[in-house]
C-alpha cells in the first residue's frame, strides 16, 4: 500500500508521466496505470473457507473423517494427530498419495474443530452426544429410624436428557468420585466431557480468566478416566442448566417421600433401576424417548480404563492414650485397638466408611 501511495503521489501531485515513474521505480507501465485507475481501497477480506486447497485430498477425506470420528471414543492422548493421519495415508496408498503434510494438517485441523467442537463455544442449550454435567443436591433420608441431612450426586446427559443419581451422607471428594465411578460402571463408559461447578473438593483455586488450579486427587481421577473437565463461571449455574433442572427432578420424583435407607449400596442400585425406567418417557423437544436418544450418547463414550481407580483418601494421624482419634476438628471420634494407643496410624476414608489400617 505504501508503494501504491508513493506512485499515485508522483503522478497526481508531482505531475510525472507514466514513463518517468516506470523509469524511476522499475515497475511496468501497465502496473502503474492500474494504480492510477484504482478507485476502491477497501481492505480485501479473505475467505475463511480453505476447501479449495484441499481438492487433492478429496479421494481420502471419507477415510480421514472416519478416523477422526472414531477418535471421540478414545482418550485424548490416543487420538490422531495430523502427522499420524499423514503417515497412515502414505503407508496405505504408498506412492499414489501425492498430498503434502501441510495440506493434510490444514484439513485435519478444521475437521477436528467440526467433530470435537470447542466446548466453550456451545450455545447453552446445545450439547454433543456423550457430554455430561454433574452436581450435588441436598436431601434428607432416614437410617435406622434417625433422620439425616445428606446429599445426592446427579449426572445428566443434555443431548438425551437422561440422568442418574446416587445418595451419600455428604458431598466430599470421595462421594463425588465413588458416585461417578458407579455411574460409569453402570452405563459401561465415560463421558468425554463433564461440566462442574467450582466446588472446593475439586477446584483448589479459581485463577484469572477460565483457568482453574485443580486438586491433586481430582487431577488423578480425571486423567485416569480421560475425560475433559469444564467449569462454569463463578455464580453462573445457568451455564449447566440441564443438571440444575435434573437435581430438582430427581429429588421430587425419586426421593419423595423421605427414603428409609437400610443399605446405601442396595438403595443406590434401586435408584439406577428407577433412572432406567424414567428414561422411557419422551423427550420434551425431540421426537424420541430419553433412552432412545441415550443410545447416541453411549456411542460417544470413552472406554472404561483397564484398572480400577481407588477414590479413597488416606491420612496419617496420631491416636491418644485411649487409642482414639478424631476427624473434622474433633466432631467425629473413632477408636482402634489399645495396642495402637499413642501411635501414628494410617486411616482410609471412603464415601461411607472410616477404616483404620
């Protein structure tokens, strides 16, 4: 643009001829005349569509798309990179494959965005199959004729509106992990993405922007199962509106009247049965039942890991002279064998048990 400006200045302001300008600048006279006659200096907006550059890939696109789509069922670290796609195509088609790595990389990059999407770019009411949201709700239950206040974990799948719930005595990390593991085992897979709020059990610190410093145990849990964790903005529960609605729905329809619980494991197993029956109702917007739509959710789940994850918490604590130790600032008292009085012991804490080891 600077060159165009200088040439037009030579012609219009200094009155030099086209030949003189050509001799001075070394530019072709036809080029100079083009600059003289130009009357539209708007910036040219380039197209974001690069499909034209991928024409040579046309015979291979269907195969590439299949590989990338199947990657939705794989852990993030075991998905195709552009380099891996390029190498596989060269190996399969040998000397007949004549596309450059740059062409393959450009196409793979665009296709990945189309297939996997950008979680933060979804509209609030639109979610991909296999994506889920998690949250706790408060409830009361009776155990051994005594009324308690507890919590129930909810996991919903916005695409199908299918939901699952499990009841616990609290909502600490062990309850969260054990509840999610139960749901994963029940449905036979892991959501590729789970939305959470900013509970202190999993978020150690909310950093600037969208970044979060996660607790070590949650990081281990997340990496073990391979899902992506997404967190709502502070005070923006509406960003996971599906689970907010599901929390109330589960309470009204599965925890009324106040349940009498003899065995949490049996009660939670019965809750799974109720959730499956509830899935037979029609979706509020789509022309299918929740269970029918959930089949597509299931097809996009990650595989369960080969080894189980231990969600328990282990602490080292000292007993007093009576062989007793205390948790939660003295709120709960536990006893061990007298021979361990005044000793340091290891304690295993699960969602429902405190076990001196």
